[in-house]
């Protein structure tokens, strides 16, 4: 028998702890976070940029995709305000992303989901893949010189909710923390394939989107779970992407966020 759903659903609680913990890592000098981490500011900045350069898009989906790229570029690269801010390196997002292949994902853990995105951005920025634990986040003493924390980040960014295009743009840059509804039996008994089964949007479990792709014409999110490597596809699940539901399958697009370093 698996652990009770109550134990599994502690993921959401730990995700909240992560979010609460992250700002506590910021020193007094680092508290002067620029307004680029304010979603309202960055959207207004994008609109101003569009007006300045006379850019228009055919539909809202294209607007959302370009805004997601713009936001990720500003956060991750601190680019100047120029005509290239909306462009990903290759103009378009890559068709497939798998951060495991880039060495930015640690091995599957049992109840070890909260820090996956932090591990990923630390690898991308420092070249070092450090395995972390939730207990380390909770126990880390920021007021002493014990140096008990292996990794420091400067904050986190909330990806605009209920928009898989923006989530895709974020995942193209780095692993992203997402919350899902994992309470259904179909999800819990998942073994392989692209999951499009019955599940709701009562967010109760924290996981990490570590990539995306397409198989036989079906788009999916590559998600790292935390129920051990014997669950799903060696600890991972592929969740249908582009379901037509703005919240995404199991609510995957409702509350995504990623750390910045």
C-alpha cells in the first residue's frame, strides 16, 4: 500500500513553506528587489514596448507566448529594453525541452518535490547540481553563520496563471514549480503514457515541470513527481499539454512559479 493521500498531499504545504522561506533568504541589501518581479509592472512594460516598436500579434495566444518569452528573458538575463526582448535565442521556443538531459534535475526522491526547481536553477547558474531536501529549507538558519544551506536564491517569480503558453515559455528557461490535483485514483495509479485522465483542480500536491514535448502528435508536460522511482515512468509523469482547459490538466497551469538566482 502506498502512503496515505494525506501524507502525499503534504506537498502543497511544503510548497507554501518554500515560498515563505525564499524571501527569508534575502538579506537586507537584497530586499531592494527591482520591480521586474512585479507581474503588473512587467506586463505594463511589455505593453509599452509593443507600442514603442509598433508590434502587433494576430491573436491572444501569440501575445501570451511572446509575453512569456519577454518575461523570462527580463528575469533571467536582465536584458536591456530593446527590440529583441521578446525573442528567445532562436526566435521560437524549442519544440522539446528536457532538463534531465541538461543535468539540471536530481534523481527521483520519495516526498522530495519542493526543491526541484531550486536545484534546477542552481545548476543552470552555477554549473553545480546540488541535491536538496525540504527539511533543509525548513531548518536553514538564516540568522547564524552555520552555513547550513547549500544553495541561495534571490527570490521567485509567479508565472501568470491559467496560461499554458506562458508556462511553456518559463519551462523553456528552467524547471518550474507547479501545483496539481493529485487526489484522483487515475493519477495515483498512473504507470505510463501521456496522462489525460480524470482529475480536478483542487491543488493539493507540489511537483516540478522539468520539460515538455510531443509524442505521436500529442503534446505533454514532463513532470517530476516525488513518490519514488517505482511510480509512473521511473518517477515521472507526462501530462497532456494544450487540453483546451485554461487551467490545464489537473490544474497544472494554475499556480506555477520559478526561483531566480
